[in-house]
């Protein structure tokens, strides 16, 4: 890094030193009561650290500190830099977004009366309820947390609703459950992937029917378990869709978004107050216009000082299919930002096309949507040499991504 990083807060440096002391401490404790007391202290300390981490993540989220310094969102930083699983990172993001909306739950978490897992369960339960029931249910859930594991607390919600005579199939609750639908797909050990999620009843039924229809098992020769057969049937369904769906070609024409901007504003330094216009008349900042102009599906209309059209896009601005494939191979099919695992969405001109950059493989970089935004509107700078990409944040710190590192 080109700029010295600020030290952590003194209290946290003391905490790190104390944890180091505990880790190194290897004396043998024979007294059973002392062993139990030590375990109790460690569990409570873990709860306190979890809460403190969530509180500080919330502060960093609201101030965009991680985007400014590390070039990552909170979830990406936890997943890519701290090496948490995607699911675990998602739990922290969920808690930092919602725990302060329920002060009683946050207080119980801060005081160590409930664990992070309990807090997550309580929040999911409360957010699935109508607003008028939350103040009634929250204290009962927190009381249950003192005696039951998180899964039992979640089941307790349904029992409470039945006791209150509440119709669980009401439109409001059904809409809240619908909002929780989703599927996660992430790599695990030994080159395999884990898929988890929550399906609405009608989707689950459709999927079940499709899997049964695609199951080609049968006969004594088929030694697969039912679970393995469903896995293989999912592959059959996916391949059938890709082979028969009406998908656009790779180089198919996309709807054109027209962005109009003055030449002097397009060429100006970052941070100018100028605005560009889209076809609908909506105004956007000049930094956003520059980012959009990188997209081959955007038609930039550049105006002179008197409003005359100077440029309506050049054929040379669009990367050829060969360049796109070459850049994809060079970068190993990943975003150019170090350790980023997001899906690449745009082939970016490292030296911006609006600033005279060439449309060539040597000036190309695949970026995800977030890092494409970062180099245009997040005030990060990017450069490239023969072997690497270098990203520099607004404070002068650098991040290096070698081209040979997939």
C-alpha cells in the first residue's frame, strides 16, 4: 500500500492482545468447576464480539468505509477478504440492517442474553409478522430464547400465532413470506457446490414435478440413491432449457439507451457538478454517464459548446468478440479487482474511451457491476501493465491483481 493504514481503536487492540494471551495459555485446569466457568466466559465473550462486529459493520455500511478503503461491499469484504462463507456473510449483513429496528432484541444481544443465531431467528420471525403483532410477540420470543435453541424459537412463532387465533394465510403474511423466497448456490469442498433456499409452495410443486419427469432412472442397473437421481434430473432440466429456450445470441442487439452530454463535461476532471441527460429527460451525474458510455449497448451523444452533435458513438468503441474472449481468458473469467467473485458484466476501457483510450485487448478489463461503478463514480483509479491490474483508492492505497492469478 502507498499510504500507511490507521491503527485500530485502542480498546480493540487491547482485545486482540487479550485473545492472543488466551490462545497461548496452555496450563492444565483440573478443577471441574473452573473448566465450566472458563467455558462460560468464552461463550459470553464470543456473543459480545459478535455484537460488536455487527455494530461496527453497520457503521462502516452507513459510511461506505469499506467501499472507499477496500473497494468492496460489506458482504464481499466478509466473504472475499475475511474468507467467511457466503451464507455466514449474509447473516451479518442481515443483522446489521435490521437489529436496530428492534431495540429490545438488540439490547438482549448486547447484554449477552441471546446469541447471534437467536437474534437472527427473532428478527426473521418479527419481520414476517404484521406490525401490530411485533410488540406483543417480541418479548415472548426473547423469553423463549433464554431456554430454547434458535430452531425451537422459530417453531414457537407458529404456536403463538395459533394461540392468538391469527390467520397464518392472510394476504399480509403471505406477502412477507413471499419476500423471503430465494436460492443460494455456492462452492464447498472437493469441487462441489451447495444449493440451499426457500421455495414458495407452487414453485416447490412445479420443481418436484419437473424433477420427477426428468428422472431417467429405472431398472435394476440403476444404483443411484433417490437424492442422487434428483441431482442428475436437475442437470437434465438445465441442459434442456439452454438447448431449447429462445435466448439472445452473444452479439445480439440490445435496446439502446441514449446518453447526451457536453464534450467539455465528458472530458472534465472527476467530481464536476455537471449532469448528462438520458432519452427520457432524466438527469444523471457525469460520472454515471462515463460509466454508461463504457457499455456497448449505450449510444453516447456528445455535444459541442453550441449544442452541435460532435459524436454519436464510434464502431471502434465496441470490443470485438475476439477481444472479449481474449480478456476473459486472461482474467480467468473473473472480475479484474483482486479476489472479487462477482459475475463479470462489462468489458471496461482501462483508459476510458471518453479520454482517448483505445479499444484493444491491452486496454480491456472485465469488471463486475460494483467495481465498474467504483472506477467511475467511487473515485478509485485503475491502470494496467503487461502482467497486472492496479487499483488505487481515494486515499492512495493500492490493490494488485496479477493477470496470471485466476
